[in-house]
C-alpha cells in the first residue's frame, strides 16, 4: 500500500543465502511484487492481484570436483563483474504501478555485492546442483566470473571462468549453467614435500655412493 508522494522503493537480496533443502532457494532471497490496482470507487466484489517475481534465479551445477577423502562441500560463492545482490532502490515509475517487469529504473544503493554465497542445507560429496537468487542482470560474453567451493574440512577450490556467450539473468526466470571443476585443486591443502633420497649408505663405517654400491 502506497500513500502519499513515494518516489523510491527499496529492495534487498541477501548475498549470503541458506536454502532449507536442496533444489530450493532461500525464501528470504525471494521478492514478489504485486501489480497496482486503482479503482474509482470502493469495490463491492473480490479484487484479484497479479503477482510477479522480481528476482532472477540461477541453477548452478558443480561437476567433477575432486574432494579429499572424508570431505564434503558446505558452500559455493559465485562472483561476477556486476552487482547481483544487496540493497537496491527503484524509482517508482508508471511501469512499477502497471506491473511491467523487469524494472528499468533499478539503481545500485549501499551496500551492494558482486557475489552470492549459498550455504548448502546438505553436505555434498558428488556432482550436485543448487539455486541462488540474484538481481536481474546481463553478463556479457567474455565476462570473468569466479566460482569458489568451500568444504567442511577447510578446503577451497577456485575456478576462474570466462563466459563464452551472453548470460541473461532475468526477473522470474531460471538460468541454468554448469561449472566443470575437473583439475581444480584445494588451495588450502598442505603441499606434498618431496622425499629426499639418501646419496650414500654407510657399510662397516665407510660411506658408499648409492649409484655404485653392490653388496650382500
């Protein structure tokens, strides 16, 4: 309900999201707006409202992640060159009253973020998909994006991506894409130390070069 000379509407999409189950998205990251209804007289019958989802949804599939034994994925962070979460405002134009979406008057406010971190409701050890809610945005071909997978045991797997084509994240729609993590290693893992081979052995108090020694 809007009374008076309102100029802006403020919206917020959290950049830390926690779905309550796999294959769902965080309900606090959903945003639905009704189409305005203006009547000249008090209605005597039921008035039906039309609803529209303001946010865009992304279904992200993570494949071929080489986890350490006993480890599991707990969260995924998607980072891109444009702001996709946080607090934003929209100019209260005729479009928003008429229910014409997506909104053209959206502008960044503070704070805003170029990433969304989703904490999974269930730890994952194999290929999996999850959903995130973001502001509508167009990511151009050639855009540099990053996917960071965090695990229960402190592992971090980072995949740098250059988008091969335009990715449209539009209001009310689901955009699906897959991230192939094959060959990506845990950046927090302790590096394996090379085993030093002895250059000699001692026999009867005498040092012998291992390359030349034969003995029983």
